C-alpha cells in the first residue's frame, strides 16, 4: 500500500520547511509529494525548492503553481483539487503548510487502513497538548480523546435509566397492590439496577477521554502518536518526579548489619564534575543475592537545584561510621610498592618515606591512622622519582615546588 501527500501553501516561508521535512522523514517516505503554491511572494518557493532537492529517490516530488484570476480559479478547494489531480497513491494525506507529521505517523495511518480496508477516511481520535520535556502539574491535561461517541453513549445510558426509573415507580405501586408477582417485581428492579450501572460506566468512560497528569513532574517520553488507536492498556506518556529521585546500589553482604534506614549518603557523578549531593538510605533489601554476595540498598537523592537527571551513572558512598579529627592524606600523594602504600613527608628539609597505615577513605583522601601529624607537608607531585631522605627545600607550604635531589609539589596533611 502506497501513500501520497498534498500540501497547499501561500506565503508560508516560516512554516513550510518544518512541514516538508516532517513528510520526507517518514518511514516509509511517500510515493508522491505534491506542493501547491497559491502565489507566494515571501520566499516560500525558495524553501520548497531547497527541500525538493533533498527528497528521497523513491519519492516523486512536484510543485504546482495555482493560477490566480482572471486566468485561473483561486481558493483553497481549488488548490486541493490541483494537488489531487495527478495523485495515484492508495492513500492520500492532506497536510497544510503550517502543520507537520509526527514521526512514524505515516506508518500508523497505513496500518489503520490495512486493518480496516473498507474505510474511506481516517480522522485522528486524539489531540495531544503536552510534549516531552514539559513540566506539568497534577491534574493538567495531557491529551484529549475524541469523545463524540462516548458522549452519545453517556446520554443514551442516562435516558434509558431515567425511563426505567420512572417505570419502576409504577411497578412498586403495582407490587404493593398485589397486581404483579414478586418475580416480575424483582426482574424490573434488576433491569433498573443494570441501567444504573451502564449509566455510571458510560460517565466514567467519558471522563477518561481526557487524560490528566497523575502527579506533578516532567514528561520524559511521549509514546502515543496522532492518529493511533488507544485503549485502557495503552502506554501514552512517561513521567518522572525530579524532586523524588532514587538510586539503587548493591552493597557487599558483609555490611548488612552496618547499614540502616535514614543513614546518610554522599552521591557524586562523573557527568557532574565538582558537585556532591546529599542522600539517605530509604530501603534495605533483607535478601543477599547468592550469586553476587550483595544486597540491594535504595538511596534517596536530595537535589534542590535539579542537576541530577534520571539514567546517569552515580557513585554512592554510604556513611557507616565517622572518625573525628582524622588526619587526611590526598590520594594523589600515595606511592605503591608491592602490596604496601607509602607517602613522602617533609621533615627537617628531608623527604621521608613513610608507610601509610590507612583508615577510612573516599574518592579524594585517605585517613592516616599513625606516623603522620596534622600539618605535616606531604609531597603530592613528583614523589615517584624521590628517594628516602632526599634533601628538599619548601618554597611555598600551600602548593609549592620542593627543590633538592628531586622536584615535588607539597601539600599539608589536613585534620578533620
């Protein structure tokens, strides 16, 4: 099954490019695309000519000029007829120059005609009023579904119920007078109850023709296309709450007893250099995965400025203990020798190689449990080329070059 598109325009330079681009980007592209111009003077023809050069080889692109009086017949109906005159596709799409086709709209339309081969006309049953990236509030409208049939069904159900309700009043009177049997009375009441349920169901379906936002947030994806069929199980939009984000981490089972609810956490990401976010433990799975030896911990994220975005990779540090007045060494100062770690401290103008007895650590620093006092200058650059007891001279204690048997930038051991 093939399809063709007709677009009519006049002085539509601001919108015609988007219109044509949306048509040519369809999969499959149209077999024919006819653009009818009604005498544009604002550059529309230049835009159409540029877009025609980029048309796929399988698409027959043509521009028709609508003659104006007294030589021709003006008007929108005549413009449509000119476009349809030489079109020989199975399905025809009529598209104004200030409209556009959503991605895959053509495929959706063709599928509908294949499903209903006797149909002569396809009209979209939905109107979308929200898009990806929109911030929406609870109760806002996302889309409208064509409710003409639903409205008629609701009115029909209401009329039927009112009719049966009035009839049942007479039935009750006849039952009191013993003019009808008990079974006949129960049947009439059953019919009225069924009519009431049909009325309520019809009202509910009519209310559901307007799709509203269930909670405030941001739309991340729109799954529904204009022209598509929708039902109770259709996936229409994806919505997130940026102020209620979580991350899930899998912690080694040995820490199962060390982690508890509401415990503090620190969150960083390589995508957001230099930024740290506070977090807290929201949920802890009581089950340890026998394959990985880990258990799942759900951590809430506090991000008042909304820098975080769903889907990015993060690093999570759960604070299980705190050491007061700890001596911190920059990790960049560490020298590895076999399985041991060393740092070079400056003492009496000498680079002293000190074995590091490490304690707690994070991504930037490690705690020195012994041998290093707060304020001790620590060499952080060039230490790999130094020897123990090499002579150095400190020029600047904050971030300076130490001169002697080797060059080094030094820093001081911090105390927290």
